[in-house]
């Protein structure tokens, strides 16, 4: 995934008509996402207009995307899949697809074309990283800091500098991103990070670097935690998703700044769990086609600063729905924010996640 491609995404169609076969579909959808500002943006951009066109449908949200792989595995094992459509990161979609736990998607048949007729597969391009994955947004994990408590840092390595930037910091309770930042700040060249991390010595090097701040870290599992910790003054800096920080800064007026250096690009999108009954799958596919069309993905950017995953959506990104500010400069892919980007390797993590998770959790427990 090239930066130029992502930059193009930072920047549709008319309302899809309800299916003529609505009577053959289930009338309830269980959607799984991450909660908070991101889920709100999905509800406003996708769900509310869909329900307006399909008033007989009920949507139920589940905020369990962080445990999506484990829970779908368990549901499949029990033969009782209760979720209809699940928002996951790209690497998790690859794992679920490889394990046969997510349905393969024919992107050109199952999804709407761009307004000019460009097939969906071309409009999404190389962001379709799995046969089971329908991309929604490009986002980043980056750092926020308290502008009134510390000087503005200009490098991600400030997270390891407790002398110049004293105080607690927050990091996500997982190896992803933390291991890469640790190696980078321990002198590993950016283009060599995954080669080094692929060795036992590299894993130990990353954990040793994290050891230097371990007693100053508050570990988070939900994206809303770091903005709240910053707002409460419990940490002076911390990682989270760029959209969460945008909400805290632009919508809530918190004394928080954004550090874009070595922000970690990633993708988020939908998977359809394997094995749904025909009526439920028909409803899911009807909603999926609607929710991932050009206009809907552009509309989402009016509520949160994540870049839409369709190239045709980029020109339609406008102002924030409530604040009236232009959203393009707040996207992680804006050139002013993307001078030093870490491109998260979802394929590498799909292959190595289970092993690194075990080693990371063992390190945490020490």
C-alpha cells in the first residue's frame, strides 16, 4: 500500500433503492464495531439512511470488534453465529478468511460501482487485501499529548523520553505498533523493522526498549481510553486512533495536541461471518452494498477524520457535519500530516499475530 494511494483516498451515488426482494430477508441486523465516535459515524452515515429506506429493519450494535477473531472462532465452534456484519482491521480479515470463518465477497457483483461506472474492485483498488474484506476507511494510530503539561514533541520517540517528557503515557495493550515504535526508537531503520521483528533477537530488542518505560505506561484496550486519560491529566501523552483524538480536540475542545510522526496507517472494513442462514445473508448483503457505496463512505468523513477507502469518495469529502470545518486537513493521509508514516504491514501481522500476542502478554505479566 503506497502513501500516494492513501493520500488520494484522504480527500456517489444516489441513495440505493431498497431491494425488491426485501420480503425474503431477515428484518434484524446485528452489526459489530468498536464503539465511540467511530461507531457513531457509521450509524449516522450508513445505518440511519438505510433505516429511512427500510423502516421495517431493526439494527442492533455490538461493540466487540477488538475480540472479533476469538469470538467468531467460538461461535463457529458452537455452531451458533449471532453476528451479521463485523467491522475488523485488515489483518484480522485475512486471518478469518484463511480459516474459512468469513464469506468471500465478489466485489464487483456484491458492491455498488462508482458513480462513473468504475467497478468496485477498481475503486477500492489495492485496499482489498483479502477476498473476504470490504474496506471502509484508512485510519492511523498516533499520539496525543497534553499541550499544557509538556512541550510539544516532534518525534514519536518522545514516548521513550521520560526525562524530557515526565509523566505517565498510555499504549494499547497489544504488540502491534508498540513493537515497531520500540525498534524504530532503538535505531532500527524504518524499512528494516519487520525483518528485525521476524527474529527472536528482534522481539527481545523491542521488548527491552518497552521495558524502559513499562512502569510509566497505562495500558488501554478501547480507543476512548487515551482521550479520557489525557483529559483527566492521568497521562501526558498516549497512543490512540486519530479519529478519537480529532473528536477530543475539535469537538470537545480539550487541551490536547496531535503528534503525527510515525503514525501507523491501517485499514478497517467489513467481513460477513461464514454460515449465515439465507434470509440473514440476503439482508446483510443488501445493507453492505448500500453502506459501502461512494456517497456513504464520503458521508462518514463528515463525522470522523478517517479517509474513505473508495477513490471516488475522496472528491466528495467536505465539512464536518456539526462544526463546519473542512475535514480533508484532519485526515491522516493529508500530505501535511504524512511526512513520516509507518505503513502497518497487515500481511506480516496476519502471519505472526498469534505468536507475538503470546510473547507480549507473557512480557506484560512479568
